[in-house]
C-alpha cells in the first residue's frame, strides 16, 4: 500500500524562500505532481507560507496554507510542531512518493495503520480488568470496535472510543467480553475424556478508523480471575485449571482435572488419566456429608466433600386479612438453606475461597453422578496463614420452586 500520509515535524524556523515539497502520484493517468510551499515573510499568493515567530506558529501557518491551497485533496491536522497531511480517498492523488525540505523540518512518509497494545499475549482472564490502548500513526477522530464471539457467532454493537490529545484511546474490554460469554458450564459426564467446557471463548476484535485499514485480532479469553490489582491477567497454555497442584479425590464421588489445551479450550481430564503424583486420595469422614462441585477462578471445576450438614427452613409471613368478619391467613413464603461444615487443610483453603464466589455450584448425591444446582449465600472465609487447617462453615441456598403462601 502506498504511503498516504506525510508527517512534517518542524524543528526550526525557516528563512525566506525555504521550500517544502511533497511529491504525490496522480490517481488518474499516472505520473507525479510536485506540491510546493515556499516560506515567505508574509504570504501574498498561493503556494506560500508566512514564517511564524515560533516553530509552532510556523507549523500552524503551514497547515493553514496547505488547507487553503489543497484542501480538496488532503486532510490536514496540526499538533504543536507536527503537521500531518493525508491523502483523501476520493481526491486527485493516490499517495506520496518523495519530499524535499531543508534543515528546518523532517518529513516521514507513512502508510496509515492502527495499533492495539494490551493484547500481546493470549488466554486473558475476564474477571480481571483487561485494558487495551488503541492508536494510529495518523490523526484519528474516533475508533470503532466490534467484538465477535467465534463460538456463538454473536457480535456486539459498534463500540466507539475517542482518542486523547496524544492520539491514543483506552478501553477496559472485560465488561464487553463478559456480557457476550457463554454461560458457565462443565463438560457433561465422567465417561469421555478430554471434553471441552464452555468457560473459554475465542473472540475476534475488529478495530476501524476513517482513513486506516481495519485491524482484526483474535484472542482467547477465560472465565476466571486472580485476586490482584494488576490488569490483563493471562494463563499459559497447558495450565492446570485449579488453584491447587493436587487434585482431591474421594472414591464414591466423581471429580476431574481441567487444563488449557493448545486450541485454547478448557478440557476435562478424567481421574484415570491424571498423573498419580497429582492426586490426593481422601477419606470420607461421616454419614452426614455433602459433596459440592463448583467452577473455580481458573475456568475449571473443583470439588470438596463437607463432612457434615444441616438443612434450615425459614418462613416469611405474608400477613392476614379480614373477610366476612373472619380473620384469614395468607400463609408464608418459604426459604430453604443448606448449612455445611468441614475441616479444610491449609493447602486447600483456596478452593473454598473460589467456592464462595462461584457462579456455578452443584451438589452431588452420594453414590450417584446426579448433580443438583444450588447457589452460595453470603459467606466469609478468614485465613491467617498460621493455622494448618480451618474449620469452615458455609451456607448454600436451595432455590426451590416452592411457593406455599396464598399470593400469586
């Protein structure tokens, strides 16, 4: 692609009759044309520029003269001592070929490009902020971005961001990605090895700006995050998707390991295929236990067996009323909660931290592979880095479709 941008940087004040020439190719018929601007104490005709009292004044006068003389064919902007001249797509010229100037200015001929920084890596965690910075080597009024989830083929509306005076624009893309992500989901069952989950999505990001060729990026994003103030967090390929090295295993309950495959998908590894040195076989400790599976903050699923539980049901009275001089009761709304208890070794407390913030939690019935959807209530886990184990008590909500009151 021809150089369609000339960036003129003034570094000194020119003297009388100094010349700045830009040579352009003709859009029709071929050949070239010299576009000359001669510096004078005072402009008196076309193709002349008034010498300013400062370098910045001279740059501004040059931009003004260029617009006056050739504004039908070029876009011209000025920032301090830098004047940027770009060829209009529908003008008489197709691009710049060379230039002539004195020591008072430097000229760079450029092909317009859009650049994006912040996405140099891959497999970004969407539960952390993901900041990108968009810019162009030519002045741009705005940048338009469109996000497409390649797994669902759904695209966002056009998101427009405007550059600062430096020409760069910043955007935290995490909320956009999260709004378009597939809902959390485990690979079904514990029979087939290496099935993918829905917690890793690949996005195509298209960036456009008037006068620039579009820029298209493809990156993988993961539903997870680190507890940090740092942004643009990533996971390397082949990462184990859990917060602990060892995988806790209880014989009568199903579990699996998860990893990021070369294709960017998070895949499920059945226990039989997990290396022995990564398994921690644990004993069942009672007959009142509860087993939970939950999505962790690495996009995989983790499990924990709670040794004891109780179920609490509370009511919220809906009130009474008098009908035909008789007191009537509207009944109560019911709320069922599961309270679970466990003594958790220090090495596994990070699993519990992920459990209480997980958006996808399931309870497994003993001696079965049947899981029932539950949700965590408001809980807290305190870690002091001194104890070797922690007594953990959590509350889980049963969202039963049960409405015993008389209201509808």
